[in-house]
């Protein structure tokens, strides 16, 4: 039988975020109904709140929950399993596309998201977006490994390929940036510079492995890079810069801060853009060319489900302190307050909404 539950949705771009009773259909053969216990609040969701859409939108793409019912062909999880809900897909079948998530609103219209939604008390999602969790993981904050943690950590591991001895900088110290700091420290970077405009975030980053901090309102990162930082090549500048902001200013600052290459000898440093650019971004392409620097993008840290499982294990062995990363907690009815706090830059680490 169809399930009724409460979920947040938005009808029009920049419209109100509404909470109402919605109806979920029975799981299709490869779909699963999950009772959500906790969800994160992400900047990318704020971005999508202003974008056009063909139908009302559902939100939330990282969370923890308990499986209630599975479709007839589901093999990855079973009823009663504790699961990570993530928008990052698992290994895809060559014969089918994953189902989108949907909910029928009170007026009969349909709200949707292309993969998962976790700003809801229940959700029906394709099994491809679920990871069964081991019994020893009991903290619902593990839901942050559905997006925030892999986006930052994966940028370091997969896109930047940070190695022991690298000089690394991370710009923007929200939940994603702090996860990048954690990963850079875990990979034995020689130095990890944490960069932000907020003094409390700079100090907070030291708890996650930052060796140095830079207040970018008063200090130019490129100047610091070329006077105080030595790359693994022996040249001044960073080996890798992870930009978790994605603005014109931070992307160009990052390009200027990585070390130059030497033609026929070695390439220059690498900039990885993680933050979502808000529009066109003019860059110094001549510097990329003549100094052989690299500018890369990554979505969700390019993480596989195997890597998500490894990041979950980090929460058990102490490399990832989820208890410290979650600095703000909200009840489900107060989720819009978490959105506004994030929009205003008032979340020190990551906000967690519990049902």
C-alpha cells in the first residue's frame, strides 16, 4: 500500500520551502523504502532552490536511515538494515537506469529529485544509492558520508591525488572543506593550510589536521605560497589547492598559489574546484599554459561506494571525528532554520537534522 509521510519540497524557484504530508508509492522492483533518521544540509541544495525545474522539487542527498521495505529485485539491502543514503551511485547495471525519487503532493501534483531525497521522514529510492552499514556504526551522523565527507575527502584522494610530502591548501572550511583537511592530513601532506574569511573556522580547522591557517581577508594566499611554502619539486608554491568555494576570486587565487612547472622537466601544481561556481569564471589561461598548471573539477569527490565504505570506517578508527564535525543540530520541523543558518554562514562545521 502507498505510504504517507512528511517531506519538504519547493514548488517554484526561490519559493517557500514547504513541509507537508505526501504520498509515496510502493517500492518498484529495484527500489527501497527507507525511514530517515538523520540528514545533512548542503550548500548545493541551496543552489538548486533558485534553479528552474519542470515539477516541484524534493531535497536532501545525504542521510542515514532504516530499511522498511524492498522491491522484488533488490539485492543490496534488506528490511531492517541500517543504511547510508547517498546521491553518489553505486556500480550501475548495463541493462537499466536507476529510478528517480518521487512524492505525490496533497494537490495531486508530483515532486521529484533525480536520485534521492532525505529531507523527509520516509523516502523511496533506488537501491543503487544505498550502502548497508555494519552494526558497529550507530551514530546517525554517518549520513554526512553521503555527500559532505566524500566531496571534500574525494577531492583530495581522487582528483588531486595528494601524496605524502605534498604541500596542500584548502579554501573554504565548511563541512566539505574540513573533510578535505582531514583527508590531506590522513595522506601525510607535509603541510595543510586552511583558508577562510572567518576566524572561528580557521581555529576549528586545526582540530581536523590543519597545520597552518590563513585569513584571506587580510592575507594573500599566493604571496604566502611563494614566500613560505615549498612544493615537493623544491619550487615555491603549493602542490595542490582544493577550492571549496568556487568563486572567480578563489579559483584565480588558487591558480596563482600552486607552483609553476618547468617545461620538459615537471608539470606545475594542481587546483581542484569543488565549490559550485555561481556564473562565468574568467581565469588566467596563459598562466595555465606557460606554467603547466592544472585546473580540475570534481563532483562528489568522484567517490565510489567502496570509498564511501572506507570513509565510514574512518569514523570508527578516529581519522574522521563526526561528533566534532557536527556543530549544529536541528529537529525535523526546524530544518528551514538550518538552511537559513547555512545560507548566512553561521554553521561552523556541518548541520545535522534528526527526525
